[in-house]
C-alpha cells in the first residue's frame, strides 16, 4: 500500500534512502519537537530537539517491522519522542530551586485539597503559599517539565520493547490500557481533574493541538492555556506523590 506521496510505508526497507525518509517524515519530527517545546524553558533550543528527533526517526526506519501491526508513522512517532526526551534528560537543565519550587507547589495543592476536600484553584494555592499569582504561574511553568516527562514516558508504549509493538497506540494520558499500578492511578486522577484542565490535556495529548490552537478552542489566550496545562501537571504531581515517593 502506498501513501498519497507514493511511498510504501509498510515495507521496512522498501527502496527509500535515509535522505528520502528524512524528507518524507521530517514534518513529524518538527511537529513533535515543537509540541514538546511548549512545556520546556526558553533556554531549550528547538534545533537540538529536532536533531535528536531525526536520530529517532532514522532509528525507527532501521528497526521497523511492518508485520508487527503498527503503521510506520505511529512507530516512528514513539521513537522520535523517546529520542527527544532522552536529549532533554541528558541536559538536566533544571536547577535545584526549580525542583524545590515544584515540590512546594505540589505539597501546597495536596495540603489544601486534603483540608478542603475539593479541588483548589490556582488563586487559592498562591494565597496559601503567600505569593502573587504571577510568581505562582512562573513557578509551575518552570517546574512542570521536570515531572511531566516522566509521566509521559510511563504512558507511552513500552519504549524499551518497541520491536514487539502489535497495535496502534496513542502517546497520551488517556491511552492507559495496562492493568494495575501507576498507570491506572494516573488514569483515575486525570479523570478527576477539573473539566477545563482535563480538556486541555485531551486537546494537547490526544488531538495534538498546540497551545495557540487550544486557546482558540477555549476562547482564551495562549498564555492562559499554558497556565491551565501547568496547573493540571502540578495537580497530578500532588495527587500522585504517594506513588512517586
């Protein structure tokens, strides 16, 4: 079977060269790189992410087996994402203060929700921490990627055993199909998020919209979407802290 561009995506080696693969699927690398960049600090260079993603694409081409059931694009997407996350981990950009602030916010959310017995707003958390809303949003934006990557890695297919992939998978919080443990608990906590936070996660991970596109759907600014996304990540961190510790 051929794609609309005339390339056979179901044959592992076909007749395509590495250059042809890069040309045909380079858009996928850039899409994933920019998608992940949205929750990384400004110091991260998207070109570094793209370069790492290209290595993942080439690795996917070399290892892909069409008989395993998944399309090449699905398989490549997992490899690309994994390579980019590896690159981010290697740089270990987050200073101790960022990690410390992230723990402080998560603890504050956990304490307030336990005390009040309900979901708490970002304004309530900021007040509890005696900081301004601007300071609070800066803290959660800076710290969110220090934990969200670890969630995403656990949600993806088994990236250490990609050669055994047997069906299409979605790299998103809602595709939790394995039984027991962290993944089931994460699925439950995501389902219990406030509706707007849950919608943002769904649009970002399931629909793969960028923050600007999500803002258009919700009728809010891109920066507000980023805040909602970050708040959801910190709320998950707070609720899952017992599983992580």
